[in-house]
C-alpha cells in the first residue's frame, strides 16, 4: 500500500486528510479517496461477483489541464495507456493510466 499512497500523494498531488498504518484518505475536492489493504480484517472484501463491474476513477479538470496533466504524468514516469484524446460523442477530452494497484484512472474535461 505504500507505493499507492506515494502515488496519490506525490504524483496526483492529493492532500492527505488521514494517514494511519492501514488507512489513508486523500482530499479530492469535496470528496475523500480512501485506501486500505485488501482483505483487511476490519472490512471483508468478499469474492468478486460474476459479471461485476470494475472501478474506474475519473477526475474532471478544466479543458487545458488534460494536456498539462499528461505532460506531468510523463515527466514523472507514469505509463500512459491512452494520451489526450477527444471523444466527440461524449464531449470529452480524456486520458487514461493506471495507479500502482492497477486501478484505471481517467482525467477528463468536458467541452
């Protein structure tokens, strides 16, 4: 979990709200993004249900920020799955990458 904690703190630059041994919460606007170990005894993750959905974290930014975020990610050595791309049917400019736990992350702007 240390690598993922460092990723959200240092790469994504989210301020830490709570930082405990098995729990870290980051302030993202008016929301919290909380990480904890899988299989932690205080919470049961359970088995993945057949056909269940995966989680994609999507962070909305102003339109010029998509390209700026891409440049920062590349400069920090983060592998980008798909660089800045316009999706006219969604009216989005978007980019995709993964965190150290292999969670899919999208940074997008609406236009």
